[in-house]
C-alpha cells in the first residue's frame, strides 16, 4: 500500500514568487491536512480538507491557500513568498476505515523542503 | 485552545536504558492521541495511536499510556538502541466536530542513544 506522497521534495524560490506543493494521500483516505514545520515554531496547522471542502484553517495569512480534488489529492499554494516561509511543509492523510469505528490515524508524507532566498 | 507540552525537550542516554517520554495536554476532550517519530529532515512516522477510550497501546519495545482525565500520556521505550535516536512527537486530535481533522502537536523530545 503506497504511503503519502509529496512533491516536490525540495524547492528553492525567490522572494515574491509563488509556489504550489502537491500531496497524494493514501488510497481511500479522504481527509488531507497540511502543516508547516520550522525550528522556531514547531509544527503549525495550516488547513484541512475533507471531500474537497476546507473544514479547518489555521492562523496563517491569506497568502496560504489550498484545495482538494475529487481524487483526494491536495495542493497548497503560497503566493508572494517571504523569507519566513522557508520551512518543511508536511501533508497528512487520515482514513475513515476500520470495522470498529473511525480510527482517524494520521499518516504523513516525507515533506517538501521550501527555501526562500 | 488545546496546548500540548512534552518533557524533557532533549534526552541523551546510553544504549540499553529504559526511557519514559512525557506528554501533557490542556483540554481533555480529545478523540485520540498519536505518538510519532521524526528523523532529521524527514516526515513523521506514526508509532502508536491511542483512542480516547483506551488506556494503553503496545508495539514491540514501545508502550504508550493515556490518562485522559489528567491530560497526560507517556511513551515508554524499553532497552533503547542507537537506532531509536530521533525526535519523538506527541499529537492529540480534538473531539469536536468542527476541528476533528486537526492535530495539536507538542514541540517534541529529541532523543540520542549512544553506544
């Protein structure tokens, strides 16, 4: 069973540019969430999508946006990049499977390392 | 607002020791709690998931306990090995419909096991 796939793994962008990151969840998982990880702030929640709808949003500026497609793949976009956007961006998918009920275990991808110069 | 704290922030031990990592959370209305491992520059690997109705979970040398009412969880690592060196993260999932998809993370415990 394939895991969560994030592309690209590494990106270098210039201030002011925009970037799009992609996440393919585990097959059958409908919930995809995004996190930003920096040494100073740790893991911070960006947003969560379920069945193409954004259900939750963290405390990030409007430059950060996302979407989810009908096949559950998700993209996040950051416009007008700033130096402070340099971080590891992690995507997690969760399932609604299991006979015994909703387990909601989160599985993470390897992340996209974004460097803004 | 849910806050998750992990103690200690760093731990350095010789191989073979039994370890206890601590996690506390402020809001006991959680759906589940998950322990992760993160190697430098990599993603998170799920180690153990404890549902709110459970008291503990075990996987190999790892045992995690949950005391929901007191807002605490511990991760016990038996007979530590150098390969256990990593950052261990605790995360809780809120038990509220509107925020069910969100995980709240601690800052992690950085573990070093030396031969």
